[in-house]
């Protein structure tokens, strides 16, 4: 008995995703493009469309799925451009772009002319582990678990939750301990010691981070964010 194989048509891209692909098509000067995508069909289809465009340019795509955790970016091949296929992955794309000092291309808010590119720059904070390794934070680093921290103006103090947010002036630190919360700016460096494995949420991505001493320093190299209006 003969059987017929039915192939499902590729999912149609949304209007904003088509604008994203067209924006990549208009760009030049890249060899490797890192793509962050979701697990839904349209995200995969957008990745495939970007891959086709990049290959037309003679380049290659690096599939950054799942998103690398804190300290894991060093193991990823560097890219010349980072693209997020949906809005929820924009913070992770900006983080990767800041690490490699390349532009991040993300979906805009839909306001303004269709296909228009809006370029902005966002501050970032480098995170270095004493034993080696570096990462970068663009939106927020949140450590959930017992840590000790110091901004150099006072002895190290404990925190049950520690949040670092980059700002133009440096960063803002919020520490919670024993039911109280303290928020203060820091323009130079924050030292953090982790004595037991804790959860680290870095730019919207959660993972475990190991024992060690870490330093967070503002960088003078803000990330270039290119938002595509769709």
C-alpha cells in the first residue's frame, strides 16, 4: 500500500519579524551572526530566514539556544552581530553584543515608520571572576541566595538577595537582608563573594553560579542597540 508524505508549510513570519529579516539583509560587514531564538515555530522560521540572508552575504549563523548562563559566554564563538528573534530575548542579545562589542539587532516597539532602524546605546557592567572568566550585564544581575558584598566604602556585609543594575553613572546596587533593603549607587566597583551555589538571573536568564569571588565594574563601552520598527 502506497503512503503519501505530507509536508507542512513553513510558518508565516509576523510583520515585525519580516522587518527584522529585511533589516539584516540591508546590513553589511559581518561574517558571523549570533541568533537568539525561542522554541516556537515562528522563532525557528525567523532564524531560518536570517540564516538564508546571512549565507547570501557569505556569512554564517551561530545559534545561541539556549541562552548562555553567567560566565558561559567565553565558550561561545564570537560574532560580528547579535539578533533576537523576539522581544523577550532582547536583553540576552544585548548582553552578548556587549560582551563582543558588536551591535545587537532587536525588535522595536512598533512605533514609527515600518522598517526604520532606531539606534541607542545602553550602559553595561563587566563581571569578572577571581579564578578567571568574564561576563557582562546590560539590564540587571540578580543573585538569589546568601552572598557577601562590598562597594569599598565599608566592610563586606551579607545579603540574601543582591541586584546590580547598570546606569550611565555606573550602577545601582540593591541588597536585601533580614527583612531590610538598601539601595545605593556605585561608580567604581562591587565585590561579591559566593560561598555556596546560588541562582543568578542575568538579563532575564536564570541559572546557577558557583562558589567564588566576583568583581563588577562599569564599562566605558556601552552596547549599541539597533531596534527595528515592525
